[in-house]
């Protein structure tokens, strides 16, 4: 299995490539989650099963690790660009 490198060990070009890739992943996941959110809310209201609303509000929390990693990438790129 490939060993994961720390952000501080990567070059600036590699960090920028990772950031571009991550933006695409977040955009794709965001679109899929928005559609899923609408479907879950619709199903909850139509079937009068309001317990599904808890799932709908918890769905965006699953993006938090990706957003945290994106913030770390952004911080590392800014730190290197200012040098």
C-alpha cells in the first residue's frame, strides 16, 4: 500500500495539483449530496416519516473531513507562496 506523504514534504506544484483535484471532488460530492438532500426531504414529507429529516441535516457533516483537508492545503500553499 502506498504510504501517505505529509503536506510539508510535497512540492508547491504537487500541492497545487492536489488542490485542483480536491476542488473537483468537493464540487462533485456537493452536487450529489444536494440532490440526495432534496430527495430525502421530499421522501420525508411525502411519507410523513419525519425521522428522515435528521438524516438530511446530518448529510452535510460527511463533507467536513474533505473541507478540513482543503483548508490545510490552502494554508500550506499560502505559507510557501509568501516565502
